[in-house]
C-alpha cells in the first residue's frame, strides 16, 4: 500500500511506540498516588508536557493534555462561551473550519450565541480585515484554523491575532494539521489558545493538547478532580501522553528537513507535465503545508479516480451519495466550480513517502487518465 493520506492520520513512529511501552507494562502507577510508581508516572507526564511546550515555544504550565483535537476545540469554544457569557455572545470563525469547530459553533447557536462565518478567497485564505469588520462589542472569541486540512492553505494567523488583540478579543487557532509540518511558535503567532492533535504527528490516536496562554482562565469542559491544574479532569493517560511528548521531541528535528516538500513539489510538477490544464491546484501555491497537494482532475470524478488507484491511499473532501458526488464545502467556499470541484483529490505526503512511490502513482494515473 502506498500511503498518501497523512493529513487523515499518521502511523505511530517506532521511537514513539518504544517510549510508550514501559508505561504500558511496568510504570502503570496513578500519577496522583504518593508512592514511587505514582511519582514515576507524574514525572513522565511532566517531561512529556515539557516536550510539547518546547515544540510550541511556551512554558510547560501552559499545556493541557486532552483526548485530541476535537476535545481541545470544544474546550475553547464552550469554555470561553460559558466564562464570558456576561461580556458577550458573539464568536467569529471561518467557513472552512474542521467539523470539530463548526459543529460546536452550531451547538452554541442553538443556545443563543451568535456565530459569524467569515468567507475565504479563491485560495482558501481568510482576510484579517474581513474579521475586523465582523467584530462587535459582543465579540468574545475568534477561532481560525492555522492551516486547512483539505487544501493545506496556511492562514495569516499573526495578522489576525493583531486584529483580535487590538480590540481586545481572545483568539484561538486549531493547528492540528500544521503541528509537525511547519514550525509553530505560539509567542510569534501571539495566540491565546492553540490546538494539537497527536495522531497528525506520528503519535497515537486519542491524545492531544491545548495551549492556554498563562493567565487565561476558562470553565473546564470536563469536571471532576483537580487534574491538569484543574483545567481538565480525569486520571491522566500516561501511555499516550509520553507518546505525544516523544512525537513532539522528534518533530523539533524533523522540521529541519526539506525532504517532504521536495517530493511534494516534484509530484505537482509531474502532474502538470503529464496532464497540463487537466489538473488544477486547489489552495495557495506557496502559502500551503509542504506535504499537501489538493488537485482537481478536471471533468473527472475524484471518487472514481481514487477507486481506480488500486493499492494507493488518498482521499477527497467531497461526499458521494448514490453515485452523485457533491463538491467539498471547502472548495465550494473558495468559489471552485462544480466541474472542477468534483474532480478533487487530496494527496498528503509524510516522512515515509518516497519519490519511487510517487512514480508508481504517476504510472497508475497515466493509465486512468491518458489511456482511458
């Protein structure tokens, strides 16, 4: 199997798995226990927290472990909404957010909150000035993803942050797709909250983290005992947390390599050479994740193309029901036409992708598209 769906999930890095094993079999103590097994577990968790903090350039106390990106996003949206309900009831997000943002927003709308969905341009980019025009005296939060999971387009987070803090309004970014692919510095971005999803950076599924800027207090999503400094109740999952910590440590070095970008650029050049105007790039040409290539095969159906690519794993962002394909909501928000959007396929590369695999994919695509 040639795996080109790293934006959906990544395999667990062997070093990550090896780091987790001792806490599965030997160091199983409850981190809240006072005996040596508890102390060992607690120490491992705090080390993992520091590893996440190093990757994000923040202090360890600003990192809260969660069950993943969805929980982190829900924690911010619902926590800010509840904590600041006396200040206002308006939240701003974008039309192309992940369902882990869109659906909590829909939930809050049912509770009486007002949600504004800012549009994007043809590249899937949000305009900071559009956000500023939507801000009212009732606005309590802006949440804009760092990069889009379908197209890879990277948003102008620093510029949006300046708009938010000028007013001042809390700002959250879901960086689930970006962590481990591009450098993320919460100080440079100047965000108040940032979401991390472990399974997007070679850690296990079911683990994530939330950066909360020092000094900000919001109502927890999960109530119980005082775990995570009272910010997220529940006995800590030490096995997954040390895995996430190790994955973040590895990412610090992995980010220095240009290999993935070089192979992605090579793949795109081969597509354009072979298919010319029959292939359209969806997203920004330059301001895009280095591993993500969302292209439309014009006049074709993306689902059908993938079905014929035997032994190759990739994805589309569109929905297929009873043989009818509807354009991806992200591409629709970008103004992509139905004819082009229906042919959309997302290829997302990773650490283990090789140029030889790309050549095999091209051979198969040639058979599907040129030899039909």
